[in-house]
C-alpha cells in the first residue's frame, strides 16, 4: 500500500494516533456496557454516578458536584432536575442558587438494585480492557477529578 498524500496523509496521522478520538471511542464502548446493564432499572451510568456522589456526601449542591464529576454545573443541574422528577433525590432548600439536595428513599433503593448490575458491567469492562488498562484508567481518573468529602451518610 502506498503512503497517503495531502489531506489523506494529514487525516491518517490524526486517525492513527489521536488520543482524544481513541478515548472517545473507548468511552462509547464502555458507556454502552454500563448503560446496557442498568437499562432494566431505568437509569443511565451518568445518573448512577451522580446518585453515588450524593449518597457518599450525604448532601451536596450542583456546584459542589460539578468538579467531582468533571462536568459543567449547568449539565449537573439539568441531570439533577431529571433525577428529582424520578423521585431519586430531594431538595433540602427553597428554589434558588446553591440548593442542597440528598438522596431520597427511591434513590437509595435504585442504588442498591444497581450495584450488582454495575458490578457485572465493571467485570465486563475489565474483560474488554484488561487489568492493566483498568488500573491506568483508575489512576488517571483519580488525577483529573476531585474526590468528594463524605462517607458518613446513611
């Protein structure tokens, strides 16, 4: 096969080595594994992660969650509104900026039901990526996100 030239050479260089493109591809595959496992419960992986942060912290705000999740505050707020409509979370303050929220009973229930499905998806992800890649992902994830304070909530 001859070497690509011009725009094809530029495209080949990008497609064959781009970290962003490859991590997005991997992310879509792994997201699919988790979302498929959680679908019977009516929850997506992002929502499960958010419920986990809320449960771990006891109570929190969208602004406190955003750096933990490495998401825009507006995206966190939008997801929280959906989760509140599901009854998974409850607001502790009147409407306004900086509203605190916590897990509601249905949220605790969905978290408990989701854990074995999450574990099965975690095992499947390990099968796909391998142990070394899983450890690398964990280390990289720890370096880019903030670990929330908490662990005392019930």
